[in-house]
C-alpha cells in the first residue's frame, strides 16, 4: 500500500475528505518525526511504539576491498509493534 492508497482508505473509513485525510497523515508523520527528533517516544495504542535507538561508532569492512571503514555513531528510529497488532496477524 502506498501513501495515496492509504489516504483513500483513511478517507473511506473515517468519512473525511481525501484532502483532510492527507493532511491528517502528513500531520501524524510530522509529529512522529518531531517527537523522535527530541529524543522522546510515541505510543499508538493497539499499533505500536516509535522510539529512538542510538548506535555506537564502530569499525566495519568494505565488502569489495576488505578495507576497514570507520562507521560513525548515529541515531535511528525504531518501531515495536503492539501485542494487539501482532495478534491480529495470526
């Protein structure tokens, strides 16, 4: 499912216009990014939890040359699915 299909589905399920559903989806995406950028976490009950994971700097290896490469420390987003979502897939 791509963004357009998701907007169409949200509009149909909620009774919103496609423009309003698109704005809602954009606002949700922006809020998740904003919260993670501040180092917080965002929990959507029944769906899951978005959080931030800090990865340490490490030494990797270039697969072509075998040369060691320094990989810098970074912060990445993490998503953990809620039990309700996992159970819905069974």
